[in-house]
C-alpha cells in the first residue's frame, strides 16, 4: 500500500488555466511534507517543505498548502515552462530521520 | 558550487558483473540516500545514511549494498546485478538541520542485460 498518493497522475492545462495537484498520506504522525519538481532526464529539485496543518508557502506561480490529511500544490496562471513532474514526499515522526516516502508524481503539461 | 555528483551517467552491464555507482557531495551534509525510479512506480528509497558508518534500509534494499566510510561519499554497490535492477538511480543528500531539503544528483541510467 502506498504511503503517499498523488492525483491526478497526469494533468494538461492551457497556459493561464489555474489548477491544483493533490498529495494525500495515510499514516498519522506527519513530521514533514515536501514538494519537488522533476524535469525529464534530471534529478528532482526542491520546492517547498511544510510541517504543520494550515501552513502555506509560495514561490512564483506555485503555492503549497497542508491540512491534516493532504497537501495541495496550487498553480496560478501556469506557463509552458511549468511543465514537469511534481513529486510529493513525507517523513513521519515515528521513523528514522532520513527515511522518506515519495508519491508517484503528477505529470503536468502546460500548452500555449 | 554546491552539488551532488554521481558517476557514471549511463551504464550498460551484464547479469552478475559487480558494479559500483559513486556519489559524492560537497556540502558537508549528514544525510545521504539512494533512490531508484521506475515508470509508474515513482521514486523508491533503497538505502539511506544518517552519518559516517550509519546506514539503514529503505523500501527496496534487496540486491544492493552501501557503505559510508567518509562523510562526502556514499557508493551504491550491486554485487550481482540482475535485469530487474535496470532503472534510473538517484543519489541525494541533505543537512541534518534546517528544512531537510534534498539535493539530488543528475542520475545514473543502468541497464542490466
């Protein structure tokens, strides 16, 4: 069973069409939730860390939010250069530091 | 420049021929880890290390070995590779303080024939 579930698997948006990606986690005792961006053929690149419900972080057209069960990555007025796979990962209070669980990712395509 | 360096970038080998993928970071990070990425399965943690001489298993450790003899290096060893280990491998590092932000290497595409 996946610890982290991301939806949708793939999302196609027209340039300027805002939307949200979802990341839900199954185990209680979240210590931290992370968002990464991955371009084809490259390693993931860090975007945000969220630690507590209600927390929000923003970077350019991206805004990440966290509730007790899930996180959303909101993309406002996306541009073609936002096309990438977005990965969510979590760590839990009960597990060893460094132990990280990734979701399968959402592949975002933004067309002009 | 802060970076995680993996080598080689591409590797084709045959079943049973021992290989090592190297990983080095220049940021004095305590944590280092190895992941494999397969289509439809996402990133899965193989092994991770909290510091020198301290390592632990991740989701898919079978068939892999690691060692952390120096803080900057964390090699991944496949003693007898099999075709099901064909995958894209990433090394990552992070500091024990601050945001727990992972820095990833560029990846190693391994094919085992």
